[in-house]
């Protein structure tokens, strides 16, 4: 089965689809001056859009890795937005960790793996 790559540049693809699985590159929000809640909302909106483009949706997310700049300061705020966004009964496997992100203004980055609907 071929590998499909979308929004590709010389370093990465935003979406990779292979054998019924969708892989998204790490996603961040647009407004880097915003707080954790707004950055999380924007990041989740990007994820929804990319999943839709790949032919799936949030209900088919298998795994999420969440990177926070400051886990002590931002874990609660990020989770408040996450909990409102995620439909009941479809919680993916998830890991959350503190990380030094590529830009100092980025507070949260999410990397997602999802299934295509059967």
C-alpha cells in the first residue's frame, strides 16, 4: 500500500497516511502571545482540520503526545480545554510531558496518530 504525504516540504509532512493510519506532525497554535487555553484551542482546531483532510476525525484518534513548555503551570489549563474538546467515550492513549519546544513562545504542541474509519 502506498504512503500518502500531504503538506510536505523539505523537512516534514503535516499528514502521513499509511495502511489505515493517519500520522500528524506536531501541531501548535497560531497566536504565540496567547495563554495556554487559547494556544490549546488553536492547536486542537488545527488537528481537527488536518484529520478531516485525511478522511478521519477526533473520534478515531488512537494516540496523542502532548508537549508542554511548563507542565506545572500549564497542565491544568490545557486539560480544561482538552476535556471540553474530546467527545465522551473516545479518549485516546495519551502521554503528557514537559519539553523545550522549538520557539520560546510555544506553550503546547500535540502529536497525533489516528485511524481511518472502517
